[in-house]
C-alpha cells in the first residue's frame, strides 16, 4: 500500500525540467518565426516538441513508481484519485481562466459555454481545448483513469490497458478510425506504457548498468532529434512516437537505476525547473505573448536582432511560469494537502 515513502529521484525531476525547457524553446522559436525569418533558430529547436513525448513517458514511470503498491487495493483508489485531481486540475483551471479572460476581448465568439465546459473537464473530445497545450492533459487524464482501474482490480486494469494499447496501435497504423475521440486512441498513449515498462524494469532488477543505458539512450535521442532537424523524419508522425518514446523510456530507466545505486550529483537548475514544470508548461505561452508585446514596444528591430528577441521571449516564458509556480501553485497545493500530510512520492508527481 502507499504508506511506504517513495524515494525522491532528482535525476527524474531534472528530466522534467529538461522536457519543459525543450517545449518552451520550441514554442518561442515558432512565435518569433511568425514575425521574422528565424529559420536557423526554428530548425535548431524543432525537436523541442518531443519534450511532450518525454513528459508522457515520465508520467507512466512516475505513476507506477509511486503507486505500484496500490495496484489491486481498491481502498487506495480514493486517495489516488484525490492526489491526481489536486496535482492536475486546480492550477489548470487557473490557467484556463486566464486564457479565457485574454480571449474574450478579441476572440469572444470562440468562448462558447460548451467549449468552456469541455475544456474545464478535459474530456477527450475532438475539439481542441481553449488552452492549446491542454490537449496533452486530456491524454494524462485518460491514463490516470486507466491506472485507477488497475488499483480497483488488477485483472480489469490489465485488460483495459491491453485493449487501450491495441486500439491505439491499430488506429495509429490506420486499421481503425478514431471514432471522433483522437485523444482516446492516439499513439501518444502508448508512451505512458513505455514509462510503466521502464518502472517495472527498474523495480524487477532487469537492468544492470543504468549509467551506460542512460548514455546510450541520450545518444539515440540526439540522433532522432538531429534527423528531425535535418528533415529526415516527420517528428509529428506516428513513427516518431516510437522513435522518441522508446529512447525516453530507456533514458528514464537508466537514470533511475544509476541514481538509486549511490549518492549522485544532479545539477540544481534542471531540478528546480522540474519542480516548476507544470506551471511552466501551462503558462509559458502567456509569458511568451507578454514578452513579445514588451519587445514590440521597445522599438528594437526584431529582424536585426532575432537572437536577442528569442532570448527575451524565453526569459518571459520562464519568468511567467516560475512566478505562477511559487506564488500560486505551491500555496494552492499546500492548502489542498493540508490535513492529510504530504502524500508519498508527490515530489515525483506527474
């Protein structure tokens, strides 16, 4: 059961920081590229969208790593559901409310009651949520529900996860339609299972040389990212979900084993970014937008100084996300957890 405290893995937290930084770099480059020729920057940061792949694999690893002892114990379901809700939804609703407030003056027609309701619920409907990056949270919520079935009943959960896996694979290669629920059957969902496989491999002792495995996985990821940057592979296609997802799983398993075997030094900056990664992810587009408006009002020629502008956009995104994390997310989580103590493993929460 979940009464055993799960050790904190700083290397895994650092990976979350690297993942969110990659996504921020990717979006900042695209924002800049809409105004000026920033082809060199956009090409360099093109693989940054794979930070989402890393997030999904990390989620699968973390949830099984933290809650594996809850599987088959339905009495743990309520606590698990509350932890997942508290981690995912309240700060998301803050971000959604901020997005709606900014949309109303210029895009009020897009803010319909039905779309607000579906966006707030994160149900896996075909229409994109009002907060653009929240499409990934629709996948997260589905995975949390699927894992909840494992807690409720091991055999039922395994059957549903197997069906989900097979359905997603069949839809990904064109054998089945998505039935209007692309979030439900996407190959992105397979990456949660990659992460669970990594956690299982570490827990069962199937890996012996974690450091070597992590180095090999990093080399694979660099290779895949380079191929995408050079235009050799489609980073948005189904094959890329495997090309990025599998090395991510190997990297996570390798680092987890490497750190669990001895005291390891992990740089503080990516760990700090990992702690704030959810707020950074939810609010970085807002930070980029605000920084862009400040830059425009400065009168600096963007075309003549694209690198400086890009760095300014990155700084704006990080400042916004980190501020929200420390001023809103941390106090909000502290209040939600008050009275029940800090849940085991929440430092690793997905």
